[in-house]
C-alpha cells in the first residue's frame, strides 16, 4: 500500500466511523515527543490516529472488520484508534 492509497483508505474509514484524523505523518522529533515507536509507520505516511466524539466510538470488532476491508489494521489505544497499513 502506498501512502496515497493509505490516506484514501483512512478517509473512507473516517467517513464510515464519523471520526477525525488526529495524527498522520510525523517528523522523527514529533514521534519522539509523543513516545511513538522508533519505526512507527507514522514516519512514512502509512499510519494515522482517529479520535471520536464522546460516546461515538464504534464497537471494536466492527471497526476492526471495516479497517481490514480497507486494507488496514486497527489497534484501539485508549482515547483513539490507531490505523496502519496491513
């Protein structure tokens, strides 16, 4: 998956979930500030974080299935969902 294909898939996921992308491409410095993994896919445009309005987070199993259909892996990380290229 290219970064452009990833962003198209992420936009489709956000449209479905009615969430908002809160983090996408990061510089190495920003990645360190947020305690991101040193090899984070955020560094190359193949990951993003999605936040939701209060009480609007989609059920985890449903969200994972939707992300997988779009070629992404979803990891729920407390206050947001992390999407990355599969």
